[in-house]
C-alpha cells in the first residue's frame, strides 16, 4: 500500500454529489456559501479517492473530533487529512494503520502582518534556517506548511513552539505529542505542500483531478530515498534518547 495525495482546482459547488451520504449534504446547508463550496468539494474529492483506492461507491460515514478534524466513523478505515489553498482542495489518505496530516499554502498569499504572526510561532532554529535561504519568504512558507501538516497529524489544535520543533538543516523534527513522524514538503511554482505521515510509509503517490474529473498521476515519491527534489524537505523524528536531551 501507499499513501495518496490528490488535489483538485474546484471552480464552484460540485454538481455530482451522489457519492456523498445524505447527512454530509444536510450538514453543508448550515455553512455560508463559500465555506459550503469548499466543504462539499473536499468530501467529493475524498469520495473519489476512496472509490479509486478501495472501490467504495459511496463515501463512508464521517464524524468530527474534539479538535474539529473530520475522520471516518469506522475506525478500521484509513486516516485522512484535508487542506485548502486558494481554489485548490487537497486530500491525503494514509496507508492502512497509519496517520496523515496535510497542509497546502500559496506562496506570498498572506499579508506582512500574517507572516509576522506566523514567525512568532517558530523557534529560533527555524528562523535561522529561514534567514539562511535564498528566498526567506518562500522558506518561511515551507516551514509553516510543515508545522501545520504535523499538527494536523497529531491532532493538536494550536501552535506551540515547545510541542513541535523542526530542524530542517539536519532533516529532523521533535513532536511532544507524537514520538514518531515523518514529513515531506515540496515547493512548486505557486504552492507549497506538506504531507506528514507515519514512519512506515514508503511511497507517496501524487494525483491531480482536472475539471472533467479525469485523474492524472503526477509522480510517485519514494519516501526513504534522498534527493526527492531541489526544493523538497524530508524531516523525521529524532531518536527517543536524543529527544529526551532537548
């Protein structure tokens, strides 16, 4: 098995909702129009992914955790994570028995004040790495995206410098909430994405769906191999004995 990351540039509220449970559609009517569009687009995309990977004709029942994270009501089904960036929606589906955390960010989409607020949540080591990069704004977006993906995997509801430390120069991370994580982050021309995964995941399959619902395989990432790309980062958890020293 592999983990799967699929994204879709939705333009309006999806017209094909036949794979969604009636409760999902009913819940969407309580949302403002823009949020309803995003809500339904994400669940349609998740339904399409479950059909492709598992052959399920309808999206299984969903529940929401105490932190607001959606998940399948049947705990035997795989973990997933949803993210939005501009008009893009993405879904990361974990390997069976694994966990997933996805974040996507548009580069240079945030105001200066927002970026400054984000930097306040970073450690001195993370800031030092950002300042050493050729494009600090892009680097800051990459670190922020990495952090968000890991926090989604662990289920933490807010940023906490002490609970999560990234060490991009050494390819390591330390999470106080979850001892063993790996995160893969890549920079594309307009977007940064990061997938946080359980350590056993060896392959990440990247997909894109076009406006006609056609699937396009982008590439397969061999998670344990170096040189995933010139702007890609892979961080893995520090060994337990080293974590205790920090």
